[in-house]
């Protein structure tokens, strides 16, 4: 505890003695705050044991920043481990009354810099190479020499300086082959102040092959130059924003250097200065691997955007501009253009080779006020596979060159290369007569669009070639004799007069798809498709059927997929194609939505617009139950008889043979019948049928008024979900023959009924019973049967009163005589003497149908001497006309 209290006391004394100069105490206000925070923690842990006290003490030493005064130099703390391991008793008494400032180092080894003074001290130590700022710092005009392998991490702080015309001010380096990196910082203030001088952020001396790396660095200056490393190179990484614009003395080139590499990320530069160029390259030191060149290299997947008012290069060295795979280079010399002397591409007339190399999948966009002035230089522009390049010149042709130049443009399967200017021929190449200075190749077709003006969006003419070699002399194009695909005279004329030429590899995914459905049956449809194939013939065409519109555009929800990959009977070219397929196993009376995708070597098209169609109704069965003058027509319409394939797991995981469940409901069925199988209108009658159910719907109707012994033919007129009436018939055509009307009914000759003596004295006394008797229709005609009379045949019958209910009087000669039909006790018929005027109906018997008759009832005087009444009953049989 003593040790910790002692440290607390020392800190308090320092704050009192030196309230206005933190450098004498803890280095920065932040350090004092950190110490105070430690002090507070210590005070709250006063009850801790000795082990805890040592731990807190150790953290104080490690987190503090110490700068020793002369009076305490002999007591300088150099080993925090030794201090940590000391006991309170071992601590020298001289630790009292001294100011501590221990060098602070982050966990990753970076030395923490809070001020220019701290940086000055650190740079004296050759072992300290990695620094991280904890504050914004102003270097002023003081010099800070940086060494090989040194890294300065700004930690998002701002560094300002004023070098003026001195290369030894601010950061500078002069060590051959040194690599120095600055990251995560901003140079200069956002208003452009604070970065003054034309010797750059790091002034590169005469030493050769120094590499300066800037990673996530922003630079703002209205009176300065960012890069100065004459015999070395610069590498840009991450997101870098450079805004270097001004008219003051030191606002000159963006860089004096031989080699600029955009290694990763996105670097954006806005530059306008007081000198002629964006880059001045003049390094020729033998030890410089880039000597004699001026290079900008945009590495794979990186992006460089430049706006400048200067010529791209000042000097006479050999320039090269390399844009690697998948990278982007945008050069805009128009937006900030100022004077005509700076509007050229090169400030001097070059004689050294000039190289433009735009590699696979790169994107390049040059917006220029004047042509790229090649003069007599050789070299060329190479545009790689799938690259997208645009060069737009505000005034003149794309290139200007002398006849002795052998500069050539070569395009290899480019995605697009657009050259636009204001001069006829637009390219402005000027090779020797017959020199091959414009070539292109393509896997498929190369489309060349010519425009009469670079402002036009609609081409004057479209030309299609696979590969060609041309000689260009100003505005004159001519075929090379060995060209694999020479241009016609008319096409050459179009090239000669064009002020914009757009070359594009004419191979894109198919588009402008058209699809129609026709020839629908109940289970099939024919689909007719078309597409524009954009340079590559179709390799596959897929047709999709869906049963819900919301399912379209989703392969997994298709019910049918048919793939066309054999085009023997189809029209299939690189430009356009037509296709036809027939899809079977469909469901009847169902609405489908059809779509199509066309695939060529560039990939798959989007889904076509959906085409709706409806399959026709389907007759599953029909029967005719015939009488002499009528027929009962019954049948069934198919609903879910089709099959589909489950593609929810993709085409490879398809599950075929799924039963359909989506058939529609039929709206109307009309039965047509005629004695003529051709169904002429004047000889055809019809009858609407009743529909029942919603799946595999049943229909039925009765045809009446038929002629006996005649053959009739039957078919249907059905309206399904399409709303259109469709004629359906079985194969062969359904027919039936009526017969001569025969009425023949068999009735019982005698029906006996009785009571049982065993029932006397019981509740069943007097109940009547009989056997079963049959009435049978043995004719071919539906027949109505009724009982029309009941006559008393003997004296016993005369003595009985026939009742029309079971409510008789016991002990009286009363009889309730009932007839049950098919033993239906709920609806008995009472036989009375009133049948003449009120016949009892037994019902209608169809051909070969029978009914059972049974006599029941009650005799209300069963104890009297037995009697034997006899009656004669009359049955009436007649044809059913209903």
C-alpha cells in the first residue's frame, strides 16, 4: 500500500507544479487522464491484498509514458518486468519526487506517438520502426528522416506540415531499396491547408529503388504535391482520397516518380496544379528497376479514378498503362481542364514505345479533351477478353500519330471497346500502307457499330464479323490481305466515315423471347418459342408449365419441364431461332401458365413472359339405359387424371409421377342425340344434364320422346373452365337402340291374411299377418302400378266395416286392412271400399324391377266365432309417362 500511495502523491505534486506543460509530466493530457484513472482504481482497491497491489502497480508502469529529465536520468526506468517483481521494501527511496514518462507500446508492437517531441525521441532509436499516433500532429518545417521497414499508422489522425521548397522538411527518406509505409491517416486539412511543399508527403532523396506505400491515406492540399520519389515507386492500398488542387507555388504534379501501383482498394485523385502534367517521370538511375519508364499499374481487383487538368505524363520516357484483371481505371481530363497546353495526353513528342494493356475483365474509361498524341512512338493498345473500354475525345480523333508510327490496337474477345471523337474514321491511327494496326478476334461474332456522331445513341450501321485485320491510315480503312473475315466495300465506307466506333463481342444471353401455346387437347399442348440469340446459338431451351400464376419464374414450382437440346428439326442460329415442343401427360380442364428459358454459351436468358392456356375437358365414361321411348344418360367427366413432376429439390432431384390435384370444375354439360352420326343441326336434339361433385364430376339426364326400335348416337357439348363449349364423344361414338314398347307386369293371383289364436288374450289379439307377394315388371317399359278397387266377395266380408286407420272399436266387426310395400311400415296403404275414387299407388317399376306386397292390420272382434271374408282387388298397370 505504501508504494501505491507514494505514486499517487507524486502524480498530484506534478500536476500542481507543472499545470501548463504536460510534456514535463506524462507526455500528453491523455496520459495524465490514464494515470488519474489508474489512481482512482487504486483508491477503490485499498483493501486488496499484497498480490493485487503489485498487479495494479505493474499496470501503472506499463501504461504510462515517461520522458526523463536531466536530474532523473540515472534513475530512468527501462525494465518494467523488474519493477513488477519488486516488493515494496526493495523500492529505492529516490523514486519519490520524480516525473515519470515511460515509452508506451501497443500490444501489436507499435510505439504510441502523442506528439512531435515523442516522435523525435523514438526516431533516435534504430530499433523502433513501427509508430502509431494517438493525436493529430503538426510536423511544421522540422525534418524527420524515415528508414527501411518503417510503418507509421496514423490511427485516423491528421498530420500537417509545411515543407515549402525544402526536401529535408517533414518526412523524408534517402536509403536505397527502403520500403516505408504510412497508413490510416490524413495529410492536410480538408480545406486544403496544412500540406505545403512540392517534395511530397515523404521526400525521396537520390537513393534509388525506394518504395513508399500509402494504405488508406487521404491527402488534401491547395499548395502541395503528394508524391516525390524520383528513382523509386509508390504503392497505393485500400481506400485513398486525394484532392490536390491549387494555383500556388507548390501545387505542381501529383507525383514525380517512375512507377505508380494501385495494389488494392480504390484510389481517387483530383489534381490540378501549376505545371504541365499529372506525373513527371525522369528517373534513370541504374539501380532503379523502373528507370526510363513512366508506369501506372492498376492491379487485379483494384480501382483508380483520376481527374486532372494536366497532361498525363511530363517527360520523354517510355510510358505504360496497365490495367490488370477485374480492375478499373477511370481517367477524366475534361472536368478540370484549364489550358490547351495541358490538354494533351503527353506533354512531349514521344519517341519511346507507348503501351496500353487492358487485361481480362478490366474496365477502362478515358475522357479526353484532345487525342492521345502518339507522334512517332511505337507500341500499342491491347484490350483483353471481356474487357470494357471507352475512350472519348472531345475534339479530334482518338489517336494522332505520324506515318512512321507503328502503334497498333489489338482487341481479343472484348466485351466492348468504344472509340469516339469528332473526326471521320475516329481512331486516327496512321500506320504505313498495308500495316496491320487494327485487329480483333472473337469466339463468336464481333459487332461493330458505326455512328455518324459520337453524341448519337443509335448506330448508323451494325456490322458483324468474327475476326478481322485492318490497316488504318487516318480516316482510311482497308482490309489486310490475310484477314480471316474481310469487310465489304460498303462496310469499309461505314468505318471510314464513323466518328464513333463500338466493337463488342456479340455474344450475350438470349433475349426478346416469345412464346405462344396452341393445339391444346385434354392432355397435351404445343408450345412455339422464339429468341434473339445474340451471337451464340441456343444449346438448350427449357419449357416450364405452372398451375398458378404466382408460381411462375420459379423452377421449383413448375409442374412440367421439357428440355429441348436437339435442334435437328428446329431453326437455331447465332442471331435468332424458333422452337416447337409438344408437352403431354397434362391434366384435363386445367389452366396452365407456360414459360421458356433459352440457354446459349453466354448463359441463360431470363424467363419469358408467361403464356396462359387451358386444356380441354375430358369425357371419362358415358352409359345409356334404354327403354322403348326414353334413355337415361349417365357419365363422368375427368378432373385429376394427369400427372406432374415435383421439382422442389431442383431438376436433379425431380420426383415424377405425382397425381394431379388441380383440375377445374365443369360449368355445363349438354347431351346431344341424333339418328344421324354426323349430327346435322336439323336432325339433332339436345338435353341439359345435371352435374354433381367437384372432382371427376358426374352428369345425368333422361332423354324422352324417343322412337321405338331406332338407333340413336350420343355426344356431349361441355363447357369447362375456359368458358368455351367443346364437343366430346367416346371412341367409338356412343350409340343405343330403342325397342318396341312391351308392358308386362306380374301381380299375385291370391293374397291371404289371417289372425292367430295364440294371440287371444294378449295385446296382439286380432293383428293380421300374411306372406310376401311380388309385383314384377317383366316388360321393357317403366310401368306405374296402382290398386283401383276392392270388392266384397262373401257374407263375412259384408259384415265387416273396413277402416282407414288403426283406431277401431274393440268387440266390433271392424277391420283395418293395410298393404305394406317392401315392408315399409311407416307408409302403409289402407284398403277400403273407397279405392274406386281414391286409388292407392304402389309406385313405378322400371323394367325388370319388382316390389314386395304384404298385408297387415287388425280385426277388432277376435273373440267372435271365426269368419272368412273374401275380397277382389283390382291392379291397374299403365306406362309411366313422367
